[in-house]
């Protein structure tokens, strides 16, 4: 299953940027623009990690940290423009797992998230977000798919299914995992969705769709995107 992240950030532009970057990495992202919205989401949902800004329009983020720590050990990373050492020490002592000062790079944030999750027993490797083989090139961050240099237009569902396979290129992804990650947990029995959309992807991306060399079937198990060729990336 995809790991879920609650992003509490009132800056709309930064919130959207981070949401898109985390989604590319395969996280399921819930967002809150205020303290009250973040607290409400935590009360009714369970997430695997929290990213928390401090300067929120209706209060300070440390209120959410204190509330979370009274009942959960969910990893929490503070992302703030406040860079005072005293502030960092106080929040780390209060239960924050890490403290990242703005501005920061997305790659560093993702690395710190992997560390925080690893400390809770969840091992993650950096996701594959670029793929190239046999004339097919895919850039998940840019949402670009090209075949022999020509852009390929995919529907949102086709792209999401392809992105899920790219993130685990070379590995089998089960039917159940694909259905849960692309369509949702209520659709894990709808294997006909996969047959339909894999057929559409093969028609657009394979040179001979009836004899696929990239989008491979693992009978009775799932699908696998062939290993990328590093020299084509």
C-alpha cells in the first residue's frame, strides 16, 4: 500500500509544489492549510508521516505536534522558516523527528522522510521517477512520456498506472497493489480494469502490442515494467 503523508502548510504555492513532488514519489498526500484543518484530519484519519509548518493562520504548528504526541508516535518533520537554534531544540525535545529550515530542496526533504520512516521500522528506497528503454522515455516529475522522441498522450488513469510501474521498474507489482494504488482500496477485485488499461498502454507504447517487450504480464500475479537501460536515461 502507498504510504500516506499529511502536509500542513498554509503557503498555497509551496503546498501544491510539495504535494506534486510527493505524489510523484508514490506517497498518498493529504493537505491542510490551517492548524484546525490539520487537527481535524489527524482526528479522523491515520497517516504514516506528518510534514508541519509552524506559522499557520489560526495558530502555531507546535499545538498540532503536542496533540499528536499525546496519542501517536507517527513521524513528524517540522518545515519552517524559523531557524533559531532554541526553537529547533524545543520542538525536537517535544517530539518532532526532524526540523528542516525553508527554503529546502525536495531531494533533501525526501531523504529526511525516509530516515524518519526508517526509525519507525519502514525501509524505503528512493523511487525511480525517470525511465528509458528502447526509445521509450518517461519523466514522472514533468509528466512527460515520449516514444522515439515524439510525445505520447496518456489519459490521467493511464499515466497513473504507468507511473506506478515506473516507480518499481524491473519488479513485479501485484494486481491488488496496482488496483489499490491507482483506483483505491475499494477496487482491488476489479482486475478487468487492469486488462483494459494495460491494453491501452501497450497500444500506445509497445511497437508490437500483441508481443509486449516493456509492459510485461506475470501470469496470475501482476505486471512488470522491464528494467530500464541506464545508458538511455
